[in-house]
C-alpha cells in the first residue's frame, strides 16, 4: 500500500455520492475516531466525486475536494484507498477501478455488476500491483458472507451455497402473501418505500441482480473463475397472486432463490422462483431480509441472515472492508491467488431436476384434464397432486398439478404443446419446488 510518508494517515477517495456513497461519506466522518481506535490509522477524505456538483444532497459535501471527473484525482491527490460507488458494470466504474489498482491504490466497491463481469481481471490487476480489492458489500448488503467464506470457512470444502439474495423481490412476495394485493400494486409500494428503483426495477425483478451475486459467491466458494456460462435465470415478474394463494393452501411459499452448487464436478448456477415449505428456515425469511446458506465439510450447514440492501447495511460492509485494509496485509480478492483459481465446466441446465408446480388456465370442458394428464404421462412426468377449481361463471377452470421430479428439458418439451391448444387459455405457469 502506498502510505502517507510521515504518519499513520490514510487518504480516502469516494467516487459516487448516491444512496451508498453519500451515506458512506457521512459515516466515515462520524466514525473517524472509532476507526483510529480500532486500527491505529487516521483516515482523511481527500477527494469525492459524483456526476453533478450542484445537486442537492442529504448530507453536506465539501465542494473543495469535489471532482466532476474522478479519473483526474490521481494526478492531483495522493490516495491510499478508493471507494467506487457509481455502480456501472463497465464505463467509468471499470475505468476508475483499473486506474486505481494500476496506481497501487486499494479499492473497495459494493458494485456486484462490475465484479460479476470483470472480477477476474480486476483481481489479477490488484494482485499484480500488490493492493487489495474488496467487495463485501456487493453480495447481500450488510451480511458478512464473503469474508465468512474467505476467512471463517477457509478450510472447508463448500459444495453448495444458496439463499435469498434480493430484498426487493422478497419484500414483494411477502407483501403479496400478507396483503393479497397484486404484483403491480405491491411493486408500486416497494418503489414508494425505496425498496425498488423508481425508474427501472427490472434488474431486481428479472433475477439479474441475484444472479450477479450468485456468480461472485460461486467463485469464492469453489475457488473457481467467475463463470460465463449460460444459466437458468428467471425472475418473479410472472408470479401471480393466485400462485401465492394456492401455494399458501399447500403449506408452501414462493421465494426467489439463487443457487450455486457443484454437481458431478460441474458448476450449476441458477436464480428462479421456488416453492419452499413454510416449515423450512428459508421459507421464513421474509420482507426485505436476505439469507445465505452454505453447505461445507466439515462445518455442515451455516446460515447468515440480515438486511441485504440500503445505505446502512451496505455501508457496514464497506467499513468492514476498510478496517480490514487498514489493519494491514494484502489479501487475494477471491481468497486464493488468481493463478490457482480454475475454470470449471458448467452443468447442463437441461438436466436440472425438480418437482414442478404447474398452473393451467383452461376452458371448463370435459376432457381437458385428461388432455393435460395424458400429455404429462407421455413424458413420464408423474402426478403427485391435482387441484381443480372451476369458475362456472366464466366457463373456465384452474388446474394446478404438482408433479414428481423431472428434468428441465423433459418439462419444456412436454409443455410446448400447450402454446397452441385452444382449450388451454394461457401457457401454463411453472414454479419449481425446492427440495
Ligand atoms: N442502494 C443499495 O441499497 C445498494 C446495496 C448494495 C450495493 N449497492 C451498490 O452500490 C453501488 C451504488 O449504488 P447507489 O444505490 O448508491 O447508486 P446511485 O444512488 O444511483 O448513485 C450513483 C452515484 O454515481 C454518481 N455517478 C454517476 N456517473 C458518474 C460519473 N461519471 N462520475 C462520477 N460519479 C458518477 C452519481 O452522481 P450524481 O449523484 O451526481 O447523479 C451518483 O452519486 C451500486 O454498485 C449498487 O449495486 C447498492
């Protein structure tokens, strides 16, 4: 680490003063003394940067150290540790992090999009320049899951890591169950409360946000390169209140799970809605809460639960990274040297096997149920349970079928026929049962 010559002062730059960066800026000022007591180092914020200098912000900023172009900071200021809090997967976020690492500046970021996409090259760059690249806040906000995997569970052989990694979707699913309000209505509420982005909540809802986190968790858990393989990713946009109500009657809950595991020596990563039993631990992680479960040897199952987003929890993780750097030692960003991290073959998504919940909206006519069950039988998908609810007034019926386990490819091939059957009013909703 480049150090301030004369004393124990470490110079800090914060790039991005939005929800996270601005809160962090304030926290660093408030906790200066505490940080000094805990690490023996004084911190000094020497540069801050955002897009708009005159924007009205929640906390007052020191405009004398403000940079409109963060790339100019290095030629004018000596920086020891840089926080990147802009949030792009490429663009200025990538440029500033690369420039910092090349200038032997330690980097801390909550930016999962950047790490999931460029984590491997950035880690190499950090190692080459003998500085730290820390990203605890990029996965599950305030939950210290990355450090737990890198340090607390360091000698365990982890074979699976999974959990609820997106607070927005968990809030929406919980609220739909608790209030019987529709997806759209609850999404509006989530936006009002600041749980979902007002403009474009798509990346939370379609599973992409959770997926970026799963990719980072896999790399750390299995000592592998970040996978680039195509994956099974589904969000919660197609979950209807009806599904949540039916699940409820069956003692189940819908949860958006991120799952990463090694199956037959191959890496399987996925994010999709799951039906989980109300009696399970994961079935009771509600609201904006996140939870990550690891299965390792010899430790067994470990669970970490907490708030997965928001300035407070995120900044708690950012500060934990800061204290780790201030206390010393250069650590490998992904726990082991980049040269030792291997690429791993991806498990074929078609072979993923689950019991299925299938909801059909059909014309209330004789023969429709047997049409469906015959089709399932043709593909050797055996039925565990059928619930049929007629809607006489509209001459419709809802048929819910819970199947025994079958593969993705088999289910997909089986269901194609229902795309164009006049008695099946909509393509059936499919939700996988977890375990
Ligand atoms: N929000 C959360 O709860 C949360 C939780 C965990 C992780 N994260 C991660 O934290 C990061 C930041 O998220 P956020 O919610 O704080 O985002 P945000 O509120 O949108 O803030 C982005 C900041 O970046 C600044 N910015 C944009 N372009 C810039 C440029 N070219 N140069 C300098 N600054 C620029 C913006 O400036 P202006 O203010 O002037 O527009 C703004 O201050 C993301 O990676 C996100 O995934 C967020």
